[in-house]
C-alpha cells in the first residue's frame, strides 16, 4: 500500500471491528519479553469492540485512524483532554497494522495526533504513559521529542483477567511528555492525505 493512498480521519462506529483486529494483532506481534513472560501470547487481547465503541463515543476524546484506499483503518491512536489548566492532551494506544509497520506510518499518525491536540483541543502539551520495560518503544518516542516527566503509575494487573502467568511482575508506567508549540486554534483539522 502506497503512503499517498492513506488518509487520516476520525474513527466511526463502523471502524470498531477492524480496529479491534488492528490493535490486538499489533500488540500480539511483540515477540520480545519486555511485557510478557514469554513471546507466546497469541491469545492476548488488549481491547474489544465494546471498549472501542465506548471510546469513540466519548465527548472528551477523539479516536484517529489512518485509512487505506478502501476506507478501512490500518493504524489507530486516541487523543483526549487531560489537564485544562496546563492545556495538556493525553495520547494513547498507538497501533499500526503489522503488514505496514516499519514504514513511518506510526510517526505520521503521532504527528497528526499532535496537530489534532493543538487545533481541536487547544493543547500546548501532549503526555502519555508507556510500560517501563518497553525499551525500543521508549527510544522511538524519545526520537520524536518526548521525555520522561518524572511521574510513574502502577501497572493495573487486576484489570487484566486471564493474563495471569503471562505478564512480567516488574511492570509500571512511565509518563512522557512534549511541548507541542505553535498556536492553538478551535477548529479540528480536516482529514489529510499521508505524504
């Protein structure tokens, strides 16, 4: 799939089923032991259709997708208001179709999410959390200007029923952030082609 054939847009309810596949497949594709005790976690789901639909319906959040020529989503992330006093947005759940990884699509979708946060949410800063053991992912975000804030959050082991015996026991979240800069407006960005 050529990069120029992709467009960024807001997700709709019709995207929930294909997004479930994109997200779960992307997270299962991690063949390291940075989060799981072994690379054999093919049955693990990080989300489901009902959770995706609920997030799409949230008035304080936007689910953004990169879509192929047929309109089907091939990458996903979400952005929501996090702290109005600091004009801060929260970024989450970046996932790229495994067949398209390594082509720069994740970075382009992250840049689009930053634009959305500035223009639609009036954000001057973006933050998110990442599992402390995800060394390559942390380095990927660092190359895009994100730095640790010094804040951490506990890993919600209790929120992952069925994952017993799969997850490492030394996990927590590290919060990263980046000043977005630029003038914030009040109009959501129009869908754009990926170039």
